[in-house]
C-alpha cells in the first residue's frame, strides 16, 4: 500500500513537471519575442534618429544649391526721355505685362490716348526693394512729359521697370529653380494643389491610409489614374531625400521620413518646400523645379499673376511633367488640366459656370526659350567679367542675383535682322558657311546691350564677337583722321589732301603702291570728302604726314591692344586686326566726344543673402580731344548722308546717323559701324577660313544694320556742343568765307591765334 502510494505521488510529480515544460517554453518564446521586438524598436528608433538628423540638416541648412539668376537691363524712365507709347508698350509686352481695360493687379497696363497706366510689379532692385504700385506715364508725341503716382497724383522723378530674367548660371545637378516664400503664392494655387494631390493634407501626420484608399477608389471609378496615393509630404521626401527606385524598402523609408518631417515642421513650411521643389519639366539638360520657375518658363509671368486655368495646368503636370508636356503634348495637357478643374469644381472651389469658361481656354504657353534663353555669346562675356570683378566669389555663385546690361528688345531686333540677312547673303554669294557677328553698346555708358557670336545666335560654340580677330579695313581710317584733327593748326575738315598716284618705300626692296577702290585719282580733295568717300590714297598721305607714332597713341587711347598695332603704312587702310568687341570700344570713344568708358556687362551682383558684392562704378575719361572726336563723328554723319553708307539716308535723313563701312583685301571681310543717338553697332561678315566672299562693307554688313533699324527705331544723333567749334561757310577750294555762301557749312575748330574766316578777295 505504501509502495502504491509512493508510485502515485511520483506520477503526480512527473505530471506537474510535464505541465511546467510547455509553460516554460511559452514563457521563453514570449521573452524571445519581446527581445526581438525590443531590438527592432531600438533599431527603428536609432534609424529614426538618423533620419531625423538627415532631415534636420537638410531643411535647417541650405535645402538647395540655388543657381545664379541673370537679369537683363533695368529700364529707367524719366520725364523728357525720348520714348513714344508704342516703344513703352513693346517694352511692357516683352516683360510679359498684359494689356487690360482696367488695372487690378501687378503685371497689367492700360493704354489711353496720351498716357499709359502701369501696375508695376514688386521687385528687389540692387539698391532697394520696391513694392507694387500704379503709375501713369504721360506722353507728348515721341517724348515722356510726366510720370505720376496714380494713388496720390504726385510726380515721380524716375520709374524703374522690373528687369527680365535671362537665364541661370551654375545650376547644381542641372536643376533650375527660383525660390519664393509661401506668403507670395496665390491661395488659389495652394487650394488646387491640395484638392488634387492631397485632400487631407492638413489632417494627416505625413502619411494617409485614407488618401491611399480614396485614390484607389477614384482611379477605379474613372477607369484611369487621376489621383496619387502619396501625400504631399511623401512626395517632398521622395524628391529631397530618395531616388526613383521602386521597392518596398524605399516606400517604407519614405513613409517613415514623412512622419518625421510632419512632426518636426509645420504644414506651412512643408508646403513652401514642396511648392519650390516639385519637378515641372525639362529644358534641354536643365530641370525645371518649383511652381515659381515653371510659371516663368511656361507663361512668362510671376506665379502670383497666374490665372486659375494656368494654375490648374501646372498642378496637373505634377502627376508627370514629362508625360504632360505642354510644348509637345498640348492636347494631353488640356485634358489633364480640365480634369483638375473638374475636381476643384466638385469640391466647390469654383462653380460650374467658371469651370465651363476655364475649360474652354487654350493653354497658350510660350514657345520653348521664349522667356528664358541661354544667350550664349553674351553670357560668355558675363562669365569673363565675373571672373575679373568678383575674385574668390566667382567660384561660388549659388543663389546670386546678377544684374546685367543686356537689353532683350535690342537683342531680339539684332537676331531678327542678322538671321534674315545672313541667310539671304549666303544665297547671293553661294557661300553657305558665311558667318556674322554683331555687337551693340551704349555709346555714352559703354554698356553692352546685345551680342551675337555667329549666324546662329543660340549656338554656344565659337564666339566671333569676342574672339574673331580680323582686319578691319576702312574702319581703321577714322582714328587716323581723328589724330590729324587733334592738331587744328595743321588739319581741319576743309584741309586739302593729295589724291595722286603714290609710292611708299617700305624697305630697300619693297615699294607699296596703294590705290583707291574705284582706281580713280582726284588730284586734291578736302579731308572730309576723303573720309566720306573712303579714299585710300588721301588717307595714306594724311597718315604718313601725321606719323605712325601719333596714330599709334590714338589707337591705344581708343582701347586697341598694343600688340595688334603694327608700325606699317598699310595700317592706315586696315592692316589692323581687331575683334568686333574691340572695334565697338574704339567707336564708343569717337562717338562719345572722346570720352572712354570701358565696355561692361555687369551692373551689380547680390549674394544669396541680398548683400551687394559688386557694383559697376565706371566713369568716362577724356582720352582724345573732344573737338577732334566731334569733327570725326560729323564726318561719319556725312558718310551716311552722301558717302559709302548713303543707302541709310533715304529712310533716316532727319536722324543724323553716323556710320562707316569697312572692306578688306580680296573682299574677305565686310564691316559696318553704325551710330545713332543711343548706341554704337558693329557688324562683321566673313568666312572662318579667310577666303573671299565677294562682299563689301556696303553690300554686306550695312544691309544687316539697315534691317536692324527696321526692328529697332534709332534715336536722333545730336552731338553735344563743344567749345571752339563753329559752323563756317566753305568754298569748293576749302577756303573759309566771311561773306556770301560757300558750297557747304562745316564745323571748324577755332583756335585763338587764327582768323575765323577769309574774304574771297
């Protein structure tokens, strides 16, 4: 019995032990699972800290390496300026101002009988920020008589028009964007974006299961993908931190970072980042990021001036900017825009009537390059100036604002004229490789307004305006005449020069026998006529009389590189090789009463923080006598009136334009310099292999200038009054007359020790 009792106890104990084993195993498994969960939690937490640090460093630091924005000329308007209404309208339209019946917001203007009212946009000019305001410009024929603030009726001494964005420099990762703070975005754009991309943006914490399900349902019902499941926060994370890899791990990381981003930053900050980051298209190798830049690219206006249908179009592109490309797939884009408009109509953001109106509109986007254009020739000169003027700052231009002298209207006119005429000349000469270059500078300030480096203005290769050093032909003559006229006791415009067969001994073995272009000799000619008719022999006689050394000093004063000045008599007829830009500097001085201003492209450069790091303070220096420059320019005006450029005179006789043609040996180079009241224009035509192309200055380059003036109305050229310059009657023998009338009245530089005139007897 005792033995049986013992056996029963042992069995019970074994039973208890057997029961404990499963319990222990269960407990061990739970503990193991907890450990695993804890490890995963720690890993997730540590990973979260790592991601949080990544996000913080990016968002609190420089989110983007912004490119440098390059702006064109700031137009300054003052009472008494020579502008008519049409010119101001052209200026405003080129800056994408819109003509309306009544101005209600910035970027609009109204035209009335004798005034234009402008709602000027706000803009941060180099010296100060100016807010938007209405202003009236009042005209009397071809002149501004008054500028008045529309709000208070007070006169304005000077009105500045916001400059045009030309292009960008140093775009990191080929990304272009313009940063705009959230407060400057239209509320309607934000509403459309949220309604289309993330309806519960203000309710979720960065990710939204509801949005995912809603998008799935909407896409099934419509039969196509009209909504995405990712929140705006997730899209921002993907754009800023992740690649385009399609994997579950990337999606998990995206969601995790979206939660962190949403918890760390306000909805407003996330929206601001998104609006400036989202990809909205491509221009060649440059990516268009952000609504502000897309607004400029596609519509030519700031984002706050977009209409509702334009806003809907850009929001529609968020879904796939390459697929919905308004430049290549306009029908597809219209369909997508109208889907967006329908969505906001269904959400009562707009009503049915407005939806019907907006959905019928064309997209009316600008052509590619219509606003932002590389302008390779001009920008090459800008880059050179940046290296010279900014020093260490030139190595990092991120976020800078570069204000230049570039005039888009002048450039457009130059491009139209050059491309049209060079195409015609290529056919006439049967030279399809015929090239051209064109430089336009302000004659008083030296500011470069336009630059074309070849017959294709958008070609980014060899820039002939800067680097094509070619013989300048008869463009070398005015400096010789200028040198002579600097000695008024020896030379005046009425001085007689020999025009007879000439032999110049170069060395013991060489005799140079120059000839006139027409092979004719005139025995004696007045100095002014020799220049007007571009006669070679009188020019050589004059140069040899004045001397090679004196003319060399004049050329140096005019900005000609010393290394290019050869001590040979042929220099008087064009044995001087210059680039079109160097030639422009030379004639800037001559046409500006002998005052030299170094040619420039930079006005000011601001850092990414808005600090001024460069401002152009160039001033004029008197380098040759004002009287001699006046007389030389007067003679060049006679070139247009009756000389080698007289074809201009028929259409512009009242404007007193000045000019000079240039042709080199064997008709290898065709040159023309044109001067009006505002600009000096230099045009060159030739072949890169230096072969003959059978064009003179008058039959080639002058034609481009003539065509340019059709697109860009010239200003009257009135020279400043110069001390001791008097208009005197001159007879056919070049003598000054005190009584009666001679063959012409001519400006003479009167010195104190000579008689003013002579009697006939």
